[in-house]
C-alpha cells in the first residue's frame, strides 16, 4: 500500500489549524496518560494503523504499562482502568461511533461526574481531533514509519 497524498504538504494551513487544536488540548488539565488512551482507543475503533502505532508509542512514553495497552480494546472486561478513565473511554467510543448512537443520555450521565465542564469540553475536542487525524491518515494511506 502506498501513501496517496502528503496532507501536510497539500494543505499546510489546515494542518496548522489542527495542530493549534492539539496545542490547546496539551494545555488542558486532562492527564497525559488519559489523553493518550483516548487517542489510542479512537484510533483502534477507526482502524488507523498509523495512529495506533504512534499513540501506543506515545502512551508508553507517558508511562503507560503494557498490560493496560494490551487490554485497552477490552477495557470494560478488565479491572485495570480507573472510573475516570472508563468514563472517558466510553465517551470516546460513543463520540467516535456517533452515527450509530447519537451519544445517549446514559453515556453523558456516566462521564459527567468525573470531569469538570471545561474538562468535558476539552475531552470532547480531543475526541474530535483524533477522529479528524484518523480520517486524514486513513483516507490518504499514511503508513507507520
């Protein structure tokens, strides 16, 4: 499989805007480990090989352990994640699969107690951003290096 297009070169101003969103997320109060789990889980759902490779490495750099990384796709079936992380992962899955569920009230009720309003906005922007990056990488066949 060959890369179809280098989106960094094709639309640098648009990519700069995406990077600006990432910089804002980096300034949020969301824990770095949580941010990487969300990025990795959305990338798994979307089937983005480039992003799964990138964010699993980034999660390790942020101190994530192999056991949690290996079981992230089945997080509901393990005792390895905190209630806050589980709420964020459920929010991530619901937003990533939004066409099929429209983020039900039960998911909102599960996530809301674990995050401030600003954190909820930042978490949602994080999910939006990674889904955007996934779509760019998948559409243009960006490959892991």
